[in-house]
């Protein structure tokens, strides 16, 4: 997985692409560190170009959720169409705000 990050007044948008797997642990840790640093009001994780997500990546999302809760930060999973089935099986629709498609 690769990602680009933009920040506008504490609202962070991360556009991810490729496969989000266990091997992306270090990259995702950087995102978590951004949350921990403070000053973040919201985080949008955009999965538009992610075509695969494994169980380790789901675990990383849970870590992000926990950090977000500790910081009173809202986290939105966006453009999840390609990975929607995995998110539903894992019941992530009960844990996160999920926007399946972009409002292009």
C-alpha cells in the first residue's frame, strides 16, 4: 500500500492505494503517530484505489479507531466499494462511519 496525505486545519485525508496488508504495518504506524501528535479533528481514510485488505490491516484499523477515540477524533472510511464485503463480514460498519462511494 502507498498513500498520500493532505491536512487542512486538522482535517486529514489519506488516500490509499494498492493492497493493504500486514507488510504495511510500518507505513500505517506513521498514520497512527499523526493521530497521537494531536491537533487532528478528523481523519478520512480513502480506500478508492485499494483492491485488497487482509485481517492484519483490519487490526491496524482497529488500532486507529482506538487512538481516535482517545483523542476524540472522528474516523471515516471512504470509498470502500472494493473492500466492502470484508468490512461487513468483520462488522466494521458497526465500528466506523463508512461511506461506500465517493460523491464525485
